[in-house]
């Protein structure tokens, strides 16, 4: 936007400036809360002045006005005089790269002193530019409650040093939490998290940042098929794959391949690879479960005690085991998680799926009913109730075929012998990465829920 007069108030461009200007103020040592208040006043002034007198440098204009508001506030309080001269200096058009500013602000919002819920809320507010009401609606909370949460987060940062490098892993976790909270309320938080992840990948070469973006894109691509016309959940095996967003899938695969090429695989990249293999299947029956199981083996190997440290990965692997080695083997895998996840609805839902795969519809109905009693999301609860009723009625013809594995360890897909693949241990090294990525054609990809069981 620099170098040309602003001929109108482009709300999207104006929102994009907010995190950059806020980062400029915070980087210079301003309190986060005070800087955001001053910037809000500058934005109000912009709405009044710009239509008639558009600035040549909108970013510098906002920073200058916000700086003057901060100076005025300090003068009125007769405090912090020693910093007045430094803060009164007008900023230039921007010495740092825009990507660096966004990354800096993301790290500020993900300060380790903040609770995860506060990190997510502050990120969406300061970096995403969402209003407090929009964030509250998305999390099904009263606006006053969300306002208090954001205010507490900003107070917690008061006096903290925010000019030190942060932990990128925390930033990625916060963006993923924001993503998983999406698809509800007035605002698509998933789409907002994707937008922020894109900005993050522009500011860092870390492959896990690209892995996270790929995972988000490949999951988000299924959104049009995730619910039916009545708003009911449609499981992956029953989704109309023609509704998936092929452009988003193709982009997700390209991002994933660029991340894996760095030869430093991590959990987001592995999860994205599992997602891509799901979308590689033209139908549920063609899902390459042995390759998915191999990637799950890699995923659980990333932690020393996966049952305690990453039970969701173990649960997803149990489904893959059920499709490759049989439902009984998958159920034995879920037994390992009884103490950790036995009170969670997803554990019971996965067991219901495996019992149904095994043809034990009574046990499946019992497990689905137990899952429904524990589900807190209305749509999920209704879906599980329907699953239980269907199982009690004797189930429906299975959409997912259980693949066979012969003594040589080769997978045989009924009706398509040319797609046999070798099942083998898959350590995380570049050679294996290249082989597996080669099996993911352009336009493939999908997200990770317990494989084949979730939306």
C-alpha cells in the first residue's frame, strides 16, 4: 500500500495493517494493552480522515497517530517521562519486513505465561483482527466473559519483555487450537487460522509451519461435504468426495511436499501426510490403509510414551490397525487407552466403529450409545445416537472394505491388484519421505480424524 494514495477504505487492507502497526508499537517497548487501545483510536481517526485526505503511507500514518495517543496518555498521567522522547519519535514506513512484524506479534500473543485459551483469544483479537464479539460467538461464550479473558491476557503481559525470541512450537499449537475451534459461530475460525498460518510460513522456513498449513488446508477442503442438508454430520467414508475443494487440496499437497523436502519431518507433517493419503482415495474402498498405518507408526514414534503423551495418535492408529490387521487387533490397541481416554466420547466411538467393522452390531450399538452420552457437541451427539440406532437395526452394508495382508506383508485391494504396496516399518528419513510423497499425486490430500470414522 505504500507509495500510492489510499483512494478508499479497503477494510481487508486496513485489517492487514493492524497487526503490523501493533507489532511496531510493542517492539518499541509499549505495553500490549495500551498499544492496542492507542491503535484503536488511530483506526477511528483513519475512518474520519482518510476518505477526504488519504495518506501516502497508511501504515506509517497509523503508527504515528497511535504513538501520539500513547504520548498524550502518558502526559495526562504524568508518568514514564523518561520514555517520552523515544516514543514521541515518528516511525518510518517500516524498517522490518511485514512478515517479521506478524511473526513477532504472534509470538507475543503466545507468551508462555498465558494459558492456552488466552493465547488463542489474544491471537485472534490482535493478529487476526476479530472483534471480541466475533471471538465470543465462535467459542459460545458471552461477550463479557471473552472480554475479561482478553483483558486478563493483556494484563499478564504488562511489564514482560516481548523482544525476545519465542517458541515456534507454542505458536503452531495455538494456531492449531484456533483451527480446531472453527466451523462454528459467526466467524470461520478455521479460515482465520489458515490465513495466519500463511503469514507465518512467509516469515519462517521452519518445515513444521508449512506442515501445519498443509494439514489445515487438507482438512478444510472437506468442509462442503462434512454436513448434509439437515446439518447432520457425514462421516468420511460416506462423504460426497465431489464436493471437496480440489484447489485447496492441491495447494495442501504442494505445501506438504515442500515441507517434507526439508528432511526434518515433525508431527504436523506426518498428520498432513495421513490426510493426503485419505484424499488420494477416489472412494472410501480405495483408502490405502497400510500406508496410513505406516505413517501412524511414525507419528506415535515421535513421543517416548505415546499412550500418555499423544493418545489421539494411538487412537487413530488403532483404526488403521483394524483396517489392515482386523477389527480384533484394532480393539486390542484401544484397550491400551482405557485408563487415559475411557471417559472420552471419541474412544467409545472408535470402538463402536471397530465392532461394526467386525460385524458385532450389538457391541457397536452399546459403544456408540456410550459415546453419545459423553459427547458435548450437539451435532456429534445426534450423530452418535443415529449410529447406535443403525447398529441396533443390524447395521448397513459396510462402505469400507477390510483389506487383506498376505504372509509376504503385501496389501491386496480387492478388484485392483495393480495397487499392491509393500507394508514395512517406516522410519522418518528422507528416503522414505520421498517414496511416500511420490505416491501422493497432485490434487490429493485430506485431514486427520480417527481414520475413516470422523467427519
